[in-house]
C-alpha cells in the first residue's frame, strides 16, 4: 500500500475544499491558531511512516489526552473504574450537565469532560505528582522527551473553565469526586494543554494499534485486553455526539480534540493523526474527518 501517494492525493483533492468550520474560541488561547494549518501523519505497524503538510508543528491536543489518562487509570484500577463511570455514548455535547444530573453524577463514558474529570480525580488519588506521571507516560509511548504542557493554554482554560468547574462540583455533590476540586481541575486543564504534533500523536497511538506494545522494543505498555476496551470506547465515544457519524464515514476507532486534532487507528495496521483547527458544529475537525474518510475509502481499510 503506497500511503504516501494516497496522502498526497487526498491533500490535493482537499486543497480546494471549502471549509465552513470554525476555530474553538471558548478557550481564548486556542483562537490564536492559524486556521489554515493542515497536516496528516500515518505510522504503520510494519515500521514505515508517511506525512503530508504541517506534521511536525505542535498543537493543543485537548480531548485526545483523555485516551492517555484513561490508559493510565486502567493500568492502575482495573474494573473498579466502571463503578464510577459508564461505557455508553452520551449522545450529548462533551461538556453537557443535564445528563450528569439525571444520572446521579455518573458520567456516561471516560471521553466526555465529566468522565475525564473522574479520571483526573483518580490520578490525583493514586499519584503524588499526577501531572508528571501523565508527561512520563506520553513521552514514553511517543519516544519524544521534549513533549510538554502548554502553560498558556492551561491558564487560559483555567480562567474560562466554568462548565468544567460546574461538572466537577456537580459530581462532588454526588460523591463521585474524592479530592479537592481545584486540584482535580488543575490536572485536567494541564493534560488537555499537552502540545504534540501529528507525527508525535501518530507515534504515541501506535500502542493502541499494536496490541498495547511499543513498536520499537515490543515492551508491553498496557495489556491487549485493556487496549481492546480502550479502542472500543474510542469507536463508540471518541467523537462527542458524532461518534456514529465518524463510524459511518470513517470506520476506525479514534479520538478528536477541540484543538482540531484527530487520531484514528486501524488495529494491527496503522495509526493516523490529522490536524486542521477549524471544527464542525459538533466540535470535530471538519477537514480532519474528510481526510480520514478519504483515507479509509482509498485504502479500503476500515475495521468494518
Ligand atoms: N479542555 C477542553 C474542555 O474541557 C477539552 C474539550 C475537547 O477537546 O473536547 O473543554
């Protein structure tokens, strides 16, 4: 399969695409990004990698980080985690409050904000320095030691994080947040501020395409059964209330973020990261989804 040729072809086709998406502006720092940025990077389990566009430039990965915190928590807790959250698509916006109230403070899944806040709470309970552990994990699986949080983005989100504070408070009232709310929010805002490039994200997500193992050394980072579950959650819950549309059009497990990044994996075959900051109405990168849809169409490789 000539992935480089396919990526070039897709990018050529999309060069005239009229992009009606909008950059996320509710975190002011995110609105400073150049909307014309575009990159796509694909890593194969056979070792080759293929790139087009701005694949080395770092951007705010935002919700994509929830896959990393889920993995860390699943390594720590096992099934006890599922007493504190469910594994169902929410069918609602990622920062919605009303479903959480109706369901007694139990988040629908780990990839909506409430779920990710519970994950952050668990990391605060389990680790003395949770932010350091997140960094250590991401640097390890991407094999890039310079990956870091973006302080400006973290502060910007903290200053405007009213809904996340509301979600955390609501869950605390139901007993589903155990630690101090500002400590939990701090971990969450920092993890969302992680800055990574498409190349680094595609590399990091190889763990999920490669049965939980690092490609280079074969070291097991997370056991294969847990990886299957994480991939199932990416498939069913990875795209806010557009997970059905993503499965329908693209047909791969993946996760998006409001920074305009999307990572998708094909188990045993590849991981692909794409970045284009303009989002559709549901908060997913508009060009990112177009790109991945064309990738699975042209390669004939969706998981279905
Ligand atoms: N940090 C963002 C928030 O909590 C993440 C949103 C996202 O990427 O879905 O609103």
